[in-house]
C-alpha cells in the first residue's frame, strides 16, 4: 500500500493491465418507495462524499464515485450499465456507467 491507502499497482499501471481500465469506479445505489426519498438519499450520499473529498484535499477523485437511485419494483428493468442514471459528486448531469464506445 502507498501512504495514501492505495496499492502500488495503481501507480505502476498493473491495475490497468489486469482490469483493462485506467481506474476503478465506485458506484453507490440507493432505493426507496418514493421518487422524492430516493433522490434525497442520492443527493445526500453525493454531498457527503464531496465533503469528505474536500476535507481530505482529494477533490480530483470525485470522478471515481457515482451515485444513483433505484426503484425496488423495477430494478431488473433499469438500465444500470448503459442508462444515464449515475451522478458524480456535485454534478446535476446524469451519466452512464459504461458510456457507448
């Protein structure tokens, strides 16, 4: 591990070689019975993450985190991977987990 808690494999390029992507993406999803509750939870988790990143002076890591809200009854029909439903901390624009190539 490096001093900041990340393994040296991410610094040497080994992560990219093993997983075929230059960096990890950490995705958090919340559920709830009402759209208002789901969105409030998503916004709160995003805001908390943004605050912690600011406290740690790691704002440039915001792109690593994505937040989304899911309706429990339609979770299997939700386009989790290719739908623009994920938000980075502080962003109001949803993006896809895997953008079209």
